[in-house]
C-alpha cells in the first residue's frame, strides 16, 4: 500500500488547484517530495511511451481538477447496471494495489496516481442527479471507489471521511466504497453514516498472496470488516473476480468455508459475485504484464469482452451461489452473468 515513506517522491500539481485548502493539505503530508507545477494533469498522466509496471514501483502523485464527466452511468461489466439510478465517479485514477487481474493496468497509459481535489463539484453533480433521478421512488446508488481504493489512500487524501460527512442527510443517495483495505482505525474514528456502505472485495488467501500484490491478506480484511460492523457501519461483500486458478473448486470451497465461519453474516446487506471479465482493448495491454500466468488462460472473446466460456462461468457461479446461500438469503446474492 502507498505510504508517505515509500512513494510519491514527486507531486505534480495543476496551478489552478495549487492554493485550494485540500491540495495544500495533501501537499503538506509530503514535505520531502518535489512539487512541480503543471497546466493540465494529462500532460504528465497521459503522455506516451510509459511503462505501467515499471512506474508502479515508484508512482508520482498528480493533483488536479476534474472538469467533466463527474458521473458515469453503469455498464455491462457491473452488477448494479440493472438499477436505473446507479452511477459511479472517478475521484482518483489508479490504485495503491497491483492486482494482476485489474483492468486499470490496461486502461491507463501509466501508473501515476491522479487525485481530483475539487470534491465540491462532485457533490453538486450527485445532488443534481438525485433531484432528476430516473426513478424517484428509489435512491441514487453511487459507487465512488471503482478506479482506485479510496480507503487504502485515506491517510493521504481523507476522501472517505469527506464523503461520509457529505452523505449525512442525503436521504436520496446511497454511497458505496469498495475496498480491500485493512484500515481498522478509520471505523473507530469516523462515525458511521446511514447513507454509506463499505464493500469488501475478498479472495481466497492463496489468490490474495499470489495475484493481489500489495493488498492486505484475507485475514486482515476480515478483521477490518468485523471492526466496521462493531462500529455500526453498513457492509457488503464483493467476491469478484472469481478466478479459474488451478484446483479452483477446492480453493474456493475452502474460502467459502472460511467466510461462513468468520463473516458476521447478520450485518451483511448483499454479496456481489462475478468471474474475471475485462474489455478486449484493455486485455490486450494487460497481457503484456511480465510477472503473471493469470492472463494466459484460453479466454472467450465475445461482445467486446474477455472472460471464461459460458459453461465455465455457469459452473463457477453455481458453486458460489449454492454455497453462499447457506449463509445469506439468495435474494441478497447478486451475480454478474
């Protein structure tokens, strides 16, 4: 995980945001870093001939303002796409972790991290969308941590706390923060909001160790989940992506046994399950990754997506759905198909 001690030797800061209170606070956490003023974040983030995986070893932090696309609609890769009021945003581009299956390594030209500091513009965009939401009978379902892990970056950015405070009283909005973080102290220090839900992405211990570089082990995530529940936070689980690793049935069977015994199921609102899938263009870039065997399975390419063949997906989903139904109501299990 990124920390002030081992990364962000350089901070690139758009001149337009340099004097904002939020940017000054973040810059102040890196007194030994070199600060470089820039006109536009894409001049650094989007330049050509970058090596994503080499950059990942020493990424730089870019502070910028998001000028457009403050909200995105759902798409076919997301379970929530069926909800008419679903949307997500991109507060940060790139993630502190380095999961071998992550689409981000095929989505962006490099591994530098962009943090958009104009959160007020995001808040206003959500409020406008909530007022004109397609189905006024249902709340807006907003995901704020798809293209990064905000909770893992909380010690640097503090964004989850800010969104938690904003969410109080926003009765027409439900905010989800997806995470692999084991940051237990956050839940003891920040009062839970009824409009916020923490969604832990969980994988078998062996998958965490081999394919989720830099992320906390499964045991630590489960401890953080338990702490959140004790502190009154809403929680859900995300078993996604399920990977067809060698001996996957035994590995995921043992994993589900562990979850059945360790998870405080009475507090879990939902479980989302999905197999590995990614867009074709991103996948082509991902396969250049030099240190993994995960991306060389004979995948099926269909509808501009890469995933396992239909029969394989069905077998994997059936195992997880059947086993999870022993711990949580089938109506609270959401599958990507």
